[in-house]
C-alpha cells in the first residue's frame, strides 16, 4: 500500500472519531481487552511471585494484540488491498478517543448546572478518584485535568505509535493503556501485580505526553507557557500526566493537582500552578478548543510524516 493511502487512512479514521465518538452499539476492541485482562488478573493475582505473574500477563497481552493485528491485516491484504485499507481505517477509528472524552467533560459541566450531586456522579464516569465529597470547583478541576491527560492517552499517543509501528503498534499501545487503567494502581490489590503494567505505560507515554504539552502550547499561541510546563510538568505522581495538565493550567491560568482519594486512600499530589481561581464553563470551552487544535496538529504531522517515514 502506498504512502498516500496510509496518510489518507489517518484522516478518515480521525474524521470518523469526530463524527461518531465511541457509539454504544458498536463492539469496541478495548472492551475485549478489558475482559482478557480481567480473566488474567483473576487467574494470576494470588499466591507468590505476583510481580512476575503481572509482568508475564502484561507482556503476553501486548504481544498478542500486536501480532494478532499484524496477522489479520496480512490476511486481509492477501484477499484485497482495499479490505486491508478498510480494516486499518476502522482500527485507527477505534484507537482514537478524543470526541467521547470531550462529550463526557461537557456533560460534567452541564450536570453541575443542574446540581452538585449530578456533577459528582457525571465526573465519576471519567476519573478514578472518590467523587462523593468533591466541591463544585473540584468537580470542574477533575474534569479538565482528565481532559488534558487523556488528550495524550486518547489521541496523541496512539498516533505517535502509529507513526512508529503502524496500526499493530497503535493497537498494542491501547492494550498497554488499558492494562494501566485496570491494574496499574498503587492499591493493596494491584501494588505488586500491576507494577509492571504501570511502568510499561509510563515508558509508552513518555514522549507522547511531552509532545502533547508542546502541541497544546502551540495551539494556545503563547509559547511563553513552555516555561510553566518545564517548571510544573514534574509536579505529579505520574512521570507523564503532569505535562499536559501543566500545559492546560498555564493556558487557563489556574491551579490543578492537590490531594485526592483513590480506592479509599488519600494521595497527596503536588499542586500544578498557584492561581486557585474558580473554573467556569468558559474555561471548559477554551480547553475543548485547545484539545481539538492539538488533535488537528497531530493528525497533520502524522499525515505529513506518512510520506517520509
């Protein structure tokens, strides 16, 4: 398949994500990934050598997804190059998750307009922390932090791995990310079993997270925010999440971070920024605009490099 077709596939896959998001009626590979992880975790997360068992599960599932995707595309190509192209477009569409998250964040702000309780319930759909005691300000902050962080996980990182390893690499990255979201926690249950999955996700997102912050700053039109990102990017429990979050905090001139409750335990996260002002619906709209501009920049980069790689 020529380079022009590969570039076009990215454009079409991104347009489908913008138009459709993640339709509930459409079976999604990540749901299947979750079932595989859950079955493996229940079978292996017990007894001794939990770190080793968790590492074996994580590596095995990532390799399985990579080579299964590669094999399916090879078979499709033998049957018809057009079938191969169609499958790649569908898989690119599945790997991108920008539109769904934007919709969820908008719904959080709309729910808060109804009541604080509705806002807490809505934001619980997209964050892992305990939301039952959050104030309205904390609900808005949690939603916007998640929007920034998942711009990297949901769009920039998948396209980054597409550039490096094609659609099989993109799918393997989604398995890495799903492993981290399911078992990569510092809770008693997953502390040992999920530590390799968490580290693997850190490695996979190291460059994409920093690229995301750069794209966000470029999209804002104010390169001076890069100094803020350099200062606060490391102020996060994650080696990666702080970079897109600090980019958005700089753009909005607000403060993110601080203590949160996960699985009944208090985690005292550092603050990102100093201006603890009230966040508004206007901030949400600006954040969404920055996300979309950053996505378009990354798609354009992917389109251009597809001809040169």
